[in-house]
């Protein structure tokens, strides 16, 4: 078992600060495992709303929750949205008798409900699957994480076949069980077609009209499907940055499947050889590297940038009020391009880093470094925003 000590420490810190903490993320990312390291599942203060017994205990939520002390955990809270007003009342008690940890897999709905009833009382912690910050980044680990994705059962499976089958089953479970339980009535075959279509769009500019024509639905319907998968933490919509420049800029989002393993499964890529020989290999690596950069740096805001004349930047990050750029290249030795120079000047970047799968860092310009993706695991955010390490005297 891989210990998620950093995530556990982050969660404990949030629990100390806030009366209510929401731990959200996709199903099977490890939220329940993390919560059970803090409150055991057999505790009277633990409610798993997928368990009929826990559901029965919450038939009268005020009666069940009001006497409890310490930390109370409510798992899969999106099944009982009527509990949110009760939590507000209990969180406002003086003296405070209990703090609450709520877990949910439906991001957008859960956050909207909590923000409406728990404003000023709740802190949100997002948990995704494994990343290089937890696993390390030796070449074998990095390839395995990219190939299988970060869901713990997929990454830890005993064989490539077992990992691939587990991911297939996860997709089927989402479509046939989880979505109907959330009140989403889209037919499973329709949403599977859309999800597979997004896999082929991965790393590209979203075109609602084209997607709608392919599915035989309206553009608003296609956008709703996209928002549903985004809210379930399956898809990332990376918004474009546009400002008052003279150049015409792209204003539609880019779409990425957030887990590279699920991307490969939807594309039918069961082995490393399948992945490396597929036309989407570069786009897959790009999405994988972007997710690792975002989870490591945790910027105040993140965008991509592109002009209609061809200049582009994969990732524009705002950190401490400054702008940093990230380009992702699935190449052995990336070089400085005209597009990078344009992005540096037009966007006023403090630095631009080029992430690649190699193992050597080297400069391309005074403000541009080529950075191994593995360096994120050892240097964290400094790998991208602090530039090269200063050389020791005498070297």
C-alpha cells in the first residue's frame, strides 16, 4: 500500500482550520481510504451513505448528528443534499461541539450546494489519483503512471491486463450506476460515445458544433454533456487567456481527459506499445504533464493561449501575481521556437519551462529552460518557477 502522507497532512491541516471540510474528487481516487485513516469506519461518527445502515441512521439527520462530538465523517454526501442546512446549524453552534468532513464525487453539484448553505464555514480539498509527488519519478514509475493513470487500483494492478480491465469496469460503473444515482438520465451508450469522442479531442480546441453534429444533438446538449463529465472530475476544460492584444486569439476551451489511463482505455490502448504507436501519444503526454504541473504548482489561475496566426502556449500560470509559461514537448531534445519567443513577449512571462520526458535540464534562453517532468517530483513548484539551480562554486 502506498502511503499518501502529503495528502493526509493537507487534509488534517484543513480540518484544524475549518468547521466543515469537503474532500472531493473522482470515484476510486482514495477519498474514503484517506478519511478512514482519521476516523475508523466502525465509529458512530462515520456515515457511509452507500451503506443502507448509515442511510437509515441519517433518517432524522439533526437527531443523529447533534449529539456527536469531535470529527464527524459523511461519505458520498451528494446522496443526501438535505443534510447541508443541518450542517450549517451545527457548524454555527457555540461552543463548537463537532467538526465535519464531507466526502463527495460530484464536484460541481456538491460545491454549489455547500457554497449556498455553508458560505464562510467550509474549506474544500480536492483529491485526485496518484501523482509523481507521491510515487517518485524514476523512469519506470513515470511510464507506468502515464500508461495506467493515477487511480490507485489501476496503478497498483498486478498486470497490464488487470489494470486495463479495471479501467473498463470503472467507465461502465460511472455510466450505468453512478450517473443515474446522481439524477443524470442520459442513456449510457450516448454518453459513452461522447466520452470516447472527447478522448479523440484530447488536447484539442473544443468544437461544440462538431460534437453536436456527430451525436445528433443540439450544441447546448453537447455542452451539457461536457459540463457533466467536467463536474465528475473526468474532464478538464482549460480556458483560453485573451486580452486586448492586436492579434486574434482563440476563445474556445481546450479539453483534456484528466486521467491518462482512462484516456488510453477509451482509445483502446491496452499496452505501452499501443500507446507509443498511437497518433494521440503526444497529446496524451501533454495532458499527463499538464495535470502533474497543476497538482504540483497549484496556481491561482491557469489558462492556455493561442492566436489564429499560430502562436500558442500550452499552459499560462498565475503564481504570486506573476505569469509563468509551460510548454509540453514529447521530444528527446526540445528547441526554442518562434512561438515560445512570441509568448514570452506578448504575455510578459517571468519564465517559460518546456516539460519533456528526458532526464537532463538545460537552458534555451535566459528565461527558458527545458525541464524533465521527473524534476517536479524532486523540486516541486521550484522546478518551473525558480529556474535552474545555482551552480556551486568551483563547478
